[in-house]
C-alpha cells in the first residue's frame, strides 16, 4: 500500500526510476554527507532495481513523489527490522535539489515513520546523521528524533573526519 503525507506520496521503486537514482548518486551535493559507494552504470542501477527482492518487513524502499505532480524527488527506506526487536533504521535523501527547503523531507520522514509505527508495528526507528549535516539533523529533531549518542570521527569528507549522531524515535514520540 502506498503511504500519503500532506506533500508527498511514498510508493515502491520501479526499474524506470533507475536514471534518476543514478543521477542523484553521482551528484556530489546530494551525496555530501552520505557514503557514496563506488561508481555504477545506469544499466547496473536498473538491474539492481529489477532484481531487488520485493518490499517486506525487513526492508521497505519507498520512492518519494510530490503529491501535486507525481515527480519522483528522492527515496526513503526503513530497513533492518526484525520481529524480535521491532527496531528499523531510516535513511532518506532527496536527489532533486530544487525541491530542498520546501518541507518535502520533513513530510517524507514523518510519513515513513507513521508507516513504520502503524503498519509495521515497529517500536523504534533509529538513524545516523553526520553532525555537520544541519538540515537533516534539524528535520529529524523536528519530527521527534532525539540524539542518543555521538560517535567520534566516523565519517570522512574532504580530507576531514566528522562525528556522527545516532538518533532514535520511539512509538508515540512522532510529531
Ligand atoms: C537533508 C534533506 C533530506 C533535507 O530535505 P528538505 O526537503 O530540504 O527538508 P525540509 O525542507 O523538510 O526541512 C529542512 C529544514 O532544515 C532547515 N535547514 C536547512 N538548512 C539548514 C542548515 N544549514 N542549518 C540548520 N537548518 C537548516 C530548514 O530551515 C528547514 O527547517 P524548517 O522547516 O524548520 O524551516 C535534503 O537536503 C537531502 O536529501 N540532502 C542530501 C542527502 C542527505 O543529506 N540526506 C540525509 C542523510 S542523514
């Protein structure tokens, strides 16, 4: 089932989304505070989307679509959930930079967390964020995530080590 926020729709990713995904993954502004991985061809990204196992409890990958015009602008994922723990990890990025600063990520994170708590019956959602990624940190705090620990020098970018936070959100804390 798709999930709807006020501004975005979260839906399954299609092989035809591969070109967008490839472009985002090769945009240094988008990837600034994320692990870039190694270069891939668009064909390889498409194959990955084609062959990826279907979404399930342990790994739900959503494309983030703007509700008003159905434009795909990014993705959000809940992964690593196990029935024994009820804890999943959230990742988000918006690859279409002209959509930054307009509330889409806040709505996408909130909608994904709602999905996690209501549909998946999760107890907790966690994430890691580079301490200098102020926009992302602000979005997470706004929806209710709290800092649970600071990991020293765990992310390297532009010749410098950066600390990261682990943040957590319990069911009932989503704002
Ligand atoms: C980080 C990211 C998800 C934010 O998306 P977005 O759509 O711009 O987020 P929103 O518009 O919902 O909210 C951004 C908030 O951060 C604030 N913000 C933006 N830049 C900021 C900065 N440098 N310092 C502090 N706050 C900042 C905005 O004012 C806004 O807050 P407000 O709604 O209270 O005014 C998006 O920029 C992105 O995908 N970046 C690249 C990938 C990435 O870093 N992902 C997160 C990995 S942990």
